């Protein structure tokens, strides 16, 4: 995949609404993104196989099946970022899509500038995945996490985290740029038996924000996706 300033980034829209496709064509025409279109799930899965897009925009309601089935079909063999673009805004549908393997979720109607910004984040996450998430050191602006030394520093100063805070930060860093659901974080940090204990997560996210954010009430690093999960910004 190329850097954002290089060749066009290929985006596959699996979407059956002509109005949304027209909007995407107009919005992406003068950007670094090149649009490929599919109007059914079958066409979309075939396009993923043959054209290997850099990003997938997926509608949840398609003529031949739903978006969850598409995600599950693709995720078995493809790590391409998937962004859900859907009129379904219910919390449970968002969570189901993210837990199936989607990377982000934006609800119709949406602002074009927000959509493009989220697309860029998804692509940056995919480009940086090997160096950021597979290596021992994660760096993002003010934050530096050295997993080999088990050290965390903010603006050049080392900070002390409790074991739970450290484990939570490592979990978020492993999925940097991606929305991670409450259930997934609770399971990874506390264990499956705590998967419904969302109050644990709220408390410890609050602790982390006080230690790593410039202003904990206006976070720039640990971002919330209301009622769904959290994202570590990249």
C-alpha cells in the first residue's frame, strides 16, 4: 500500500444505494482515493479477491445478504480495513460489526469531511500496522510505549502505570487507530468472565487519561466511541 501522498489509494464501496455512490464519486474525485463500486455482496467479495483494494466501505443492508456476513467472509483471508457506512445506527449493530472484524463505523447521513478523515485514519493504521503494532515500541505524538522495557513515557517523561492500566494501554496500542469494543477490551484485559463489567473500563480509561492526556476532559489520544468502545489515535 502506498503512502497517502503517493499513488491513488483504492477504495471499494460495496453499496446498493445510487445516491450514496454518487456522493462518494463526487467526494473522492479530487482526493487521493480511487473508487471501485460493487452493488451486491457477491460482487463486493469478488472485487476484494481480484482487485485487492486498500480500503473497503461496506453497507450493512445489501440485496443478497447483510454486512456482517460479508465481513465474516472476507476476514478469514483478508486484513484490508473495513469501514461500515450504514443507516443502521443502533448500538448492537455497531458492536456486532466491529466484533465481526470491521475497523470503523460511520452512520448515514454523514459529513463528507468526517468520512474522508476516518478513511485516512483507517489507511494510516493499515500502513503503520507492522512497525507500530508488531514491533516493541509504539509511538504516537506525546505517547511512547516500549513493550520490551515495559516503560511508558509522555512528552519525554516516564510515567508509572498500574499493571491493569499498562495492560489496557497495550491492548489499545495493539489495535491503534481502530475502534475496540467494550467487550473486547474487557475480555483481553480482565478475562471473559468480566466481559459485561463496563464500569471497570470506564474507571481505568479515566485513570489512563489523567496520566497521558494534556487535558483528560478533552482527550486527544484515548478517544471514545459512545456506547461502543474506545480508539487509540494514530
